[in-house]
């Protein structure tokens, strides 16, 4: 199981577009959840922060081994998601992977996640 929390910087001037992106994901949640199955993504959460005048998005995920990469997906929702990504995420900023220190998942939940 892979558990990650990564920070990405949003390009300057793209806050409104990020609003649209996050609204798009919320409005199409049924399709989003379908794509998570192929990725073996058990949990995916996006956080947003404004820090010292820069905007960041954080991705928290709990993913099983051997899932499909989102870039390999042919699903329309993933293609649209990647379009937003390319438009909004600052590729000149090196993403920051926060260090996992403690994982607290009850065994009965963990066993269902890894079936």
C-alpha cells in the first residue's frame, strides 16, 4: 500500500481555473470514483493552501500496488483532469513529498482495502 501527501504549486493567475477544476471533480464524482478503481486508489483527497502569496494543492492518497497510472487512462474524466493539471500546476516547482511517519488504519478497514 502506498500512502502519500504531495504539495504542488499552482501557476500564478490560475486560482479561478483551479476553482473550476475542483468544482468539475465534485460535479462528476460518480465518474471520478469509477476511474479510481483501475488505479487501485482507495482514498484520494485534494487540499488547498495559500502560503506566502503562493497557492498550493496537496494530494493525499492511499493506493494499492499495481494500479493503473492516471496518464494511461482512456477515460474522459481522467483526460479532462490532466488538461486542468497541465494548465494549473507549475511544473517549474519541484513537488514536495511529505514524509509518512505513522499510518493508522484499523485492521478491519485495511483488510477490505487490500482485498
